[in-house]
C-alpha cells in the first residue's frame, strides 16, 4: 500500500509541474525566440567584422581605388554601419567593427550624388572607456 501512495504522489508531482510549464509557455517561447535572435545577432556581428577586416586588407594592399562606386562597396564589404548625408549631395559611409568597444579604427568612404567614390579616410577610434 505504501508504494501505491508513493506512486500516486510522484504522478501528482508530474501533473502539477506539467500544469506549471503550461502556465509559463509564453515566457518559454519568448526565451527561445531571444536565443534564436541572439544567434542571428552574433552572426551579423561576425559578418560585419569580417567585411571590415577585408576592407582594411584592401586598403593596406593599396587597392581601395578599384572600388569606384557604392554598388562595388556593398558587394565587397557589406552595408556600412552608418550613412550620413553631407553638403552638395555627398554621402559619407562609416565602416568599422560592429561593436564600438572592440573597434581600433574606422574607415569613412565618401560618395558623390551619382554613387561614385570621391575619397576615403582611415581614422583611429577614440576610446571612450
């Protein structure tokens, strides 16, 4: 008889804990979504950093002028971190590591209103901390 009571107790625990899981299914779903988004963010950061390293390599080799327009930059180095419109239709694109804290330097690339590269510059990133 004692083992029957223990079995009923164990079954009761499973039933109660199962209900508890069902009550928190929304929260568990959000946690799962967060984990998937975190993986996507890490892939995006890695991709951005790899593109930046490729850009710096091209600069060091002296071949940056081979990339004459916006399309060739996006194709080869991905989208910039930031685009800023300046005077006279000039647009400045910022390339650097995705996380500022890990960035040692940054590259600005300037395009005219027709999307042609007009200049670039590589500058150190000031440390904030």
